[in-house]
C-alpha cells in the first residue's frame, strides 16, 4: 500500500477519506505512535465525522493489541480531548478529527503526557517515517483494557473555574455549533451551573455530513446565516465554533463580526486582572491593538509565530498565562497551555455582566483606532521572489521576520507570509485610520 506523505502536516495528519487516509493507514499510524512513545495508557477520542466511527474502532483495536490501555472518551470536541489528556493519568492520546476541513476529510491529532502537542518538529515526522517504512511492529502478548469515560462535566467545570459564575446576568446568545458538539456542551453547562442564559441554537445537532458545507465559521455563507439570526433575534451576543470546537468566533449585539485579533486584546486585559504583570503570547500578523491592550493592563506582550505547537511550547517556556491567534485559537496556561473554544465565551459573558456593557463597547477602544484589511490571499508560485521584492521596496520601515515579512511605519504596517500548504501568499494590513488602510491595500 502506498502512503501519501503529504497527509502528515505541521501539527496533525489530514487527508481525504478513504483515498489518502483510511483504516489501514490509521492502524499503521497508531502502531508507529506506540513504537515511538511506548505509552502504557492513552486517551482516544473522535469528532462527529461520518468516517470517524470505523477509524476510531481500528485505532482502539490497534492500541489494545499492542497491550496499551485506553480511556475511550467517544465523540468530543478537540479541546475536550486536550483537557482529557492533561487531566487524566495517561501517557498521551490520539483524537480522530480533520478540524474545519470539508466532510470528505479525516485525520488525527496527537498528544504526549500533560497534553503536550506533537508536531512535525517534535515527533510527527518520525511517526511518518516509521509508517512509510512500514516499521510498525508492536505486537504484545498482553492485551490492553478499555474504559469508556464521559469527560464533559469535568471539562465544563474546568471552563467554569475561569470565572465567577455568580456574576452572570440574563443574556441571550445565538450559538452556532456548525454541526459539532458545542451547543450541546453549552446547554449542559447551563443545566449544571443553573446559568441565566437563553440560547438560540444554530446547526446545533452533531452531523458529520456537514450538510451546509465545511464547518468553518469564516466562510461567507456560514457567517451570513449566523449574523442574520443574531440580527433577527436581537440577541446580546453571538458565538460560532468550528466543527471540532477548538476555535470560537464572536459577533456583537449589532450583528457585527469581531475579528479574533480584537478578541485576543479583550481577553488579554481580563486575564491580566487575575494574573497581574504576566506575559501574553500574541500573533505577529497584527500587533498594535494587542500590544496596547496588554501594556495598558500591565502585562508583557510576547510576539510568537502562530501554530498550536509553537505557541504551547512558547507559553510553557515564557510562563505566559494566555495566548491568542488571529485565527481565533485562544490558549490558557491553566488549560495545559492548549487552545480552548469554550473558556473565551465564559470570560466574555462574565465581562458583559460585570461591567454591565455590550461586546461592541468592550472592543470599541481597539476597533475605533486600528483598521485591518482581513487576510488577503494571492495565488502564486513565486512566493519567495515576491516577499524579497516587498522587503526591498519597503526597506525604510521597521522590519521583522518572525513569521514571513513584517514591515512597520508610523501609521501603518503589514505582514506578508507564505502558506505552508498551498501556493498562496497571505497579506495582513493594519493602519491607524481607515483611509490609510484602504490606500495601502490598493497599493
């Protein structure tokens, strides 16, 4: 059987099922993971995708045959999986998921003990090499045992520990699960903690066929449906998750979508009230709002290349308490330095109640001062040449190479970077006035 090495990405395995990723390949990957890390006990989970059930079964069987005990947490969001690996007495784990990719895809995420991520630089390509060489023999005379466990309540108690639940006032929320688990989880939290929240559900029943297309909240059709419902319901807040639940996106009471960049600034100020003077990890693509928010709140911003493994490692090294990416991955020290799609919602609910305000008012200090282009993608095979030309053209600006090319002037800045997976250049602009942003965007 030929295996397409391209399914091994920087942070996970992803491929079209069954052409590039299937039960046979899953079996080999699990065995390679066992051979490399020699776990005695692991967590195994999966997302809602239709191909997940059979992939889950062969993965479970592969662990048991090799003498590895398994805590089977069933269908979970990816952040629940990270929590389980961090919380339970295990040596690591695998969850079967392809994040927000289209329905035809599936894949795997991997952790070591303590929910430490495994990436291309920390073992994932070693797994790939064992699989491609078919060097995956890990038979054992002893069979492993399996324990089924529902971790949802423990997970929600961890989420709730980030705020004072008694502060939450009646709030009406439009909640879009994009056919994942998160509206079910939110309703369970309301029930457990007796929260005064009214949830208007959208795409709330888990459905791995993703009947409305890829479960990505950023796609225009997904965003429109979400904002239209928020507007018609006159809700106080909108939250939309991607299909595997580890990213959350927000819209305010005017049905305006709030970029992850501004949510990072907002959450950082709140986290710093509980952790004065702490370090916060920020994304190099857009920095002015996050830097201002963190410095004004007495913290230290640390610019770090995006990517879940890179940020989790850097948070550990810097002892940072929080990190945020433009892509709406939000990381918390007290959550094993991993991203979580439910904690930000609870923090924002607490802020709305505590300060008796709206989301539009909370983000206004940033959205009224910093104007952003949104990520602009350009298809090209000449990625390096274009970045070099931009470097030469704007060499009089302040230049950084943390992730691609960043150039800063007094009243505007930009970041130009290569996509790791596609023939694309990605451009992000920010400026201190809308006019300057539009002028530079057309330039």
